[in-house]
C-alpha cells in the first residue's frame, strides 16, 4: 500500500475529536444534499434529532467522532469510527462540499484507518458505500481499501470496502504524523 498524498500545496491534515461546540457545523454537513443522498438513511435531519444523536455519539465508548481540519484549523469535514465486536471499525466520512474533489477525502480516509489501527484489537476497517457513490468508492480505493464487495446494508444494496490492518504498511502511511485523541499533531 502506498502513500496518499495531500492536495497540492497543502502540508498537513489534522484529525481532532469532535465536541459539543461542533454541533452546528456537524448539523450543516449532515444535511448537505449529497451527504443525505449518499447516506443509507436519506431523510433530512431535524435539529433536536441531531442534538440527541451527537450527545449519544460523544458519550459512546464504541464511537470516535473527529473533525478534519487543515493545519490552520479550517474545517474540512468529519470522520467517524464505530467499533464492533468482530475486531472491526466502520469508517464513515464526509468532506464539506466546497472542499471535495481535491484529494482531502482519500487522505482523510487513510488517516482515519491509521487511527483505527491504534485501537487495541482492531484488525480491519470497513466502509459501507452506496453503489452509485463513485467519489466515495474511488476515495476508499485510493486510500488502499480492497475492491468493493456487494452485499446488503440497512436493507439496501451496498458495497463494502475493507482495509486489513495487518497488511504491510497499513498502520502507518508515509508523510502523515501519528494522530491521537486530544493531540494537536499534524495528521
Ligand atoms: C466521498 C467523499 C468523502 C470523497 O472526498 P473528496 O475529497 O471529494 O475525494 P478526493 O478528492 O480524495 O477524490 C477521491 C477520488 O474520487 C474521485 N472523485 C471525486 N469526486 C468525484 C465524483 N463526483 N465522481 C466521481 N469521482 C469523483 C477523484 O477524482 C479521486 O479519484 P482518483 O483517486 O482516481 O483521482 C466526498 O465526496 C463526500 O463527502 N461525499 C458525500 C458524503 C459521502 O458520500 N461519504 C461517503 C460515505 S462513507
């Protein structure tokens, strides 16, 4: 598995744990038209529902929610890891509409997979993607995930893309510093 380069002219991508203060931003991103269309639960999200959901996720030990930012703190998107019982983490991501298509997505997925690899016992990272979500399929492929497997997810046709963390190089991508909860390293 090779390196995943950052967009041209960009030196770093950071991952920081999301907090209550990110509610509004996460709400706007969650209701982005493409995000809803590419989600397995496509309906718009009401504010009260979002607040309940976010509070639960922030307290859930089986979930880690991150904001992706540039070095100067400009928010680029969000990434979520959900840890299951099968030594697996499920990764989901969205990049803000104005930052898509520049390479952030693939780099962020790789960084998220590395972060999952730092959790004890996690052996594989999965992503569930709608078959029509070409940008996502390409982003996960560029991040080193295996070719998609067809299955059903949330009662719908889906593709699962996976990255085994025991593959050589899977736990550390060259050119990206190690992230960790609450730290401010470039990542
Ligand atoms: C999926 C998503 C995270 C990708 O992030 P991104 O920053 O746009 O992706 P990148 O710029 O890293 O592009 C990755 C690849 O997808 C391709 N791509 C980007 N936008 C595309 C589009 N609309 N259609 C087809 N391919 C596209 C890029 O050319 C690149 O391919 P390459 O590596 O072969 O050159 C982003 O589009 C997004 O937030 N979508 C809405 C939410 C979503 O679908 N999340 C995924 C569900 S887990």
